C-alpha cells in the first residue's frame, strides 16, 4: 500500500518541528487514504493505518486550535467510516 511507504518515510512526529512531513507529503498521504478506503472498505488494516496516522498527527505540538479541530473532525469521520464499513470491529465503537 502506497500510504504505508509514505508513513515509513515520515515516522510519527517528535518534539521538533523538523519531524513533520512536508505539507505536500501529508496531503498526498491523506489523498491515498481517501481513495483507498472507499475502494475496499472491508480492509480493517487500511482503516487502522489511517486512524493511527491521524492520531499521530494530533500529537504534533505546533498545530493551532483550528487545525486541531479539523484533525479531530477527520478522526471522528474516520472512526464513523470504519464502524460503518466493518460493524464487527470493536475499536471504532469504543472511541
């Protein structure tokens, strides 16, 4: 999966601003997730990877409040999509 390659090139953020992927890379990664999840909604690993990437993004220290709200809304939507696509999965229901 292409998204996993980008994630491995840009690991979870640390305390330094330099650890964040460049905006075009983050946009590309998000576009890959947006395209892949509807293409095969029954893939639990794709949902989990996207949710983990959003959670890691929320841990970054340099987002302002508006960016935080946007990421939280994306995470909420990702959890809802995961729950609808795979009703037997427990994690999105506990969130």
